[in-house]
């Protein structure tokens, strides 16, 4: 994959970050395709999503998808 972006989401505490991580982690295998891949990492209260893509259009789509998934998880979890 030629293009990459890292989305960092900082929370008030590690429990909140872990809740969001658990909520979106199940989507990794479901969303991965031929043009994009994603990886989740958490360091304390920060959740990072690394998106790798074959082209800029796929990268933008991946960023939009993962940002939306995190926003939904935050609303659902009250974070």
C-alpha cells in the first residue's frame, strides 16, 4: 500500500479508549478490502487507527469510514 494516514483519538481515560477500541475492533476484518487496510493501536488513553491504501481516493474513503465508526461508538458508549 502506497498511501497511509494515522488517526489519533485521545480520551479522558484509558477505560474510555478501551471501550471505543473494543467497539470498532470487530470491524477490522469486515471492512478490509483490496485497496485499504486498517490497524488499531491503543496507548493508554489514545486510540490510533492506521489506514493504508493503494490510492488517495481509497485513503480518503477509509478515513471517512473509520472516523464515522469511531463517532458512532463514542455516541453509543457515552464517551
